[in-house]
C-alpha cells in the first residue's frame, strides 16, 4: 500500500502566523510520531500517538505546538504564532503498533520556513 | 545531549569500496535502527537490530551491536554512487517508550 504522506511538502509563512501540517500514516498503523529536523538541533522527537492512549507530548518545545490525531488515523501538527526558530523539516512516521520492535516508516516531510 | 553519536561525521569513498560508520549511545535500549536520508527529506528505514542480537545482514548492509560498549556499526559493502546519502542511527530506549532518539548522522559521498 501507500507509504506515509505529508502535506504540504513546503510551507512558507510569516512570523506570528499559525500553520497546520498534515500526516496520513500507513493504513493499519496504530502508532504515529512527529519529529523535526533542523540544522542546529538535528532530528528531534516531538510527539507520539498510540491507539487511544494519551499522547506522549514530552518532545514538544513549547505550548505553541500541539497535535491531534483524529479517528486513529490522520494527524495534524499545529504551530501557533510561528517564530523563525520553528523553521525546520517536520517529519511524520508511523509503525504497526507499540513496542520497541516496530520499525517506523517516515513520510517525505514538510519543509517549514518562517520569514 | 544526543543519545546517539555517530562517527565519522562525513565519509568520502570510491565506488566499490566499503563504508563503515559507527554509532554510540548512552542508555539501555530496546533496539537500534539505521536510516538513510537523501537530500534532507524523508528517512528510509534500512535495518533494525534488537538488543539481544549481535549482528544482522540485509543485502550489502551489515550491522553489529555491542551492548556492553553501547555501540553499533553499519557497514555498506561494494558501495555505489547511489549510496550517497546521510545515514542515521536511532535508538529506542527502554525508559523512553517508543520514540526514537537520533544521532547526528554520517554524510557519505560515494565517488564514481
């Protein structure tokens, strides 16, 4: 089947605006992850959803960041009042289930540029 | 600090040569995974090695894991120009649920 998809592929916004990034995981995958990759910080974990459990939000850098996962499938990452340091590639991944032996499959990412 | 630290940071080799990169980590893990990334975009999963495994092969890839030294290595044999990419190790730590912690990556350039 199809892999993880993300939209938009690129997003340019002005400082202070809100943005929404979308992730469609692989069908049947119950776990969904958001990471971001920036020059200064490398690849960082942001948030993790597993089934109906409360998400692990421990990686979110500030309260301007939030994410939802509706119907156990599509996820939206929202960044409010964007700042220039939010510029990065935001990567979504999904895996078949919980547990440490599930491979995570990544989408192509959304490149966010905050002017 | 990063859970995974990789070395070298960059590697330049001729096509046909082998490429070896290493990853070290700090805390106990469930598994360690290697990913490839082209052009700074999507990550491609290469191989997963569990904490109770010592070596794993997949095509031209060979991964070793030494939990006593908290280190792993990725060997690409008979490299090709298409192997040019950045390679990342990622650990799934026992104390951190299922989220992955990535190393800084090794940039590999395979010259034709």
